[in-house]
C-alpha cells in the first residue's frame, strides 16, 4: 500500500520548529511520553 503525504503547512512547520528549540516545551513533551509509556507498560504487566 502506498501512502501519499499531505501537503505541508508552512505555518504549522514554523510553529513546530520554534517549539523544538524551547527547552521547557521539550521537557514537558518528553515527560508526557515517558508517563504514557510507563502507564502502558504497567497496565500490560497487570493483565
């Protein structure tokens, strides 16, 4: 199956590039991902 990429939104890309350089944003994002992964692993082990 071949997926065709959507056209990129230059405004959205600029916003994301700005966020990548914001250390507070990255810390929150990484913490959120770690929390989600930990919760998934714990729930899987309980099942």
